[in-house]
């Protein structure tokens, strides 16, 4: 197969690949729309099936297919082939060490090899980076992929790749699976649940009931109110929603004979219309005006990009390009980046913030929680420690003295990137030259909170990051109020996230924590009540007496939280 131009792979996913597993051969012939699976019995062909690339499952049998070679007759490209030699090889070839993003160390090694008369070649998989690498390393740069570089002493040849620069291991491409459609089920309502009817207000679900009306039987849900019951047919359930509350106190039931609910609803609708009008004015103004053009600074930006320790996925590269193109244009950016946790949204935000900082303007990174602010602060600070970019944090963990200094530096422009929670939305936080607003986990913020800074700075570029876009945000993206970028491909080697929904069970908790600790991980146990959080701590200490267990919540003093984080 390899002699006629096919390349071997673990799984067949693209044209020109083949895979062999025991008596089964998968192959994707040139010019075909789908791959074939050949099942052998000894040296005879037992069956031939077409299979699906995404699921790797067989679809239907065929009697035969034509297999064409894909070797080019062109002699323009020359390839040096090193045949494997058993025993001690007659030549010296050494592997390159991993540089973990340390460009200075790699530059020293390339300079040393060139002085000794070596021909130095650097391979990159991204043609757009060819010129950048050529100017950075001052050596020959070729677009292509090799799994690992080497130094061939006899031929005075040194080959490097992005694999050594970042110290990552190449993996096969991951195909995103498709899933079915989620279905809501009204039978999940439990008697006693509080609900809200659009016309009648807050009531209590008491059960399902069949009623007769004009000779027709209807299945309804029965909702109890202060002075009566309402039967809502199943086909009218779009008017009923589950009541959401943040306390254990039961809400007062609405009255069917009073106009109080109707007045509340009208007042709320008027408030929503006013707020919608204000937002519409902001968006209309942003669409008419031209924004600031953040021009690239390649000599610094490219070094920061090259220090990224991981291999960017194709989706990540595309989204980074889309964001940077927005910043370079005179269009005021309003972009939503959607992608699962761990798919690389933070790197997109960092590169956008770097571009803005290098153009002498400030970035505001708004996050919903203290721990996320700390994580981003550490990531940004570590990546930018060797560059003239100042990163600060404002959150519950920021001391009063440091907070005063940071506020002063924000006002005089000494801070380039500030990362913080809702404190950034207060009036006493003043900025000298805000250029970019990044809202991470934007679904965790209310509409009004997200618009506070945009009201103060109507022409600020805005980048929203989310793993689960809420319907309103998604609707605005699909309606082209926001531009939409989606990162669907996980990083190489990343396993899919497994989510299990189960009743509270000691055995399940013990099994899950034991598995995570056994692989050297850290466990975060999220509890929804401060007053009962110590009971959970006692349970965990009973199950795991030898583990170090800490408790953190928003009412603890800052010094205690710092020790935990």
C-alpha cells in the first residue's frame, strides 16, 4: 500500500489513508467519497463493506471497488530516505531536546550549529508562519510535518520542528461526533414545584389530570393559586415556566382575582422595552462609527505565539485569525467565541489582549468568579513576564493596598490588562484608554451587567467567550448582531468530558474522588449552601482521612482564601 502512495494511519479518516487491524484492512481510495473495509479470511477476501468515517461503523456491502495508486510521476521533489539499520548504525543521528517554548535557547542552538557548518531546516505545518519563523531563526523554513527533529552529523544537517519548540507530541485528528436532539419532558415536574404562568403568575404544580371539555378529553397540569386552581392543557405549556429562586423561602402564590400579577408583568415588560431600546441605541451607534485599528507588532507577537506550549488546532488558528482581523479593521468588534472547556478560548483572548496592549490601549477581562480571575491572572502573568505588558487583578483576593495601587495605575494607563470580577463594573474603577472588553463565561452575567461598560465606552471592541451560549446571545449571533466563531475541535490527545447525573451517593463520591486522586489530579467539590458546607467537609474527611481537604467560600477572609488557592 505504501509503495503506491497510501499512508498508514491508526484510523482511516481521509482520502489516501489505510489502516490494518488483524484480518481487517480499512482504506480510503483516491477519488472515492467513502472508505472501504476489507475483511480477510486467510489470504481470501471474505467481505467488502463501505463504512462511515465519523462512527467507523460499516454501512453496506459491495462486491468490488477499484484501487488506484496515488504516487506522483513528478521528479521535482527529492526525498532523503534513511533505511532502518539493525544493530549499531554506521552514522550518527541525535534527537533534539524539547525547548518548551524557550526561544532564546533554541536560537543559541541554531546559531551554534550554523557556525559549525550545519545546514539548518525548520519545519512548520502552517504556511502563514513560514516568513515569521524565517526572520526569527534566520534559517531555511519548509512547510511540512515531521514528528520529531534530529541532528545528522555525517551530513551536517540539523532539522527542527514545532514539536521540539513546544514539546508536544503529535496526535491523529479528532472527528467531532454528532449527537441527537434534546427533548424536554413535562412529566419531570414534581408535585410541589413552583411554576410561573404568563397570564396568572406564580403557582404550585399539584399533578396531572385529564378533563373533559365540549366532549373532548384534554391532559392538563393542575396549578394551585391563592384562591383557586388553573388547568393548563399540555399543548399550552409554552406559557408555563419553572419558578427559579435563590432561597429556601417559598414564594407567595398569586391571586386569580387580583390584578397585582398583571400590573407586575406590564411594569416588567415596560422595563424590558426601555432596556432593549438602550441596547439597540448602543448597537446602532457602534455599527455607524469606525473603531480603532490595532495594527500587528510581529517582532513581539510572534515570539509570544511561539512560546505557546501546545499545538493549535485548526479551529483555534481560524478563530485567532478572525479575532485579529477584526482588531486590525476599522470595524468595532462584537464577536462571540463558543467552544467547550479546554478547547483553547483563553489563548484566543490572550493574543487579542496582547495586540491591544502593543497598541498602547487597555484590555478589561471580566470573569464571573474569583478563582477564574486568579487562574487567568496566573496564565497571563506567566506568559507575558518577559514582555513590556503589565497585568493586574481586581477581585476578592486583592488586598486593599494593592487594590488602591491598581486603580491608580488603571487611571494613569500603567496597567495594560486588568482581570477581575464584578468589581470592574463599579463607577470608581476608571480607565485611561480602554480598547478591548473580554467577557469570559458570558452566560454567567446578566444582560444589564454586560452592558454597563459598553454604556461607558460605546466604541470599545468586545469579545465574548462561552462554552454554553444562552439563547439570547446565540440568537444575536445568528442574527448577525454579533459575529460568531466556533471552536469544535479539541486539542490533540484530549479526552472527551464525561458528565454523570446521579443522586447523592457516598459510594459514587468515593469512587470518583479515588479515581481522580489515583491519577494525580485535584478534586473540586461544589456545594450550594455556605451554612451546610462544613457537613460536606466532615463527610469527605470521613471518606478520605489521609487527604488534605480545604474549604473556600465568599464570606471567608481574603488571607484564608489566598492560603487555599
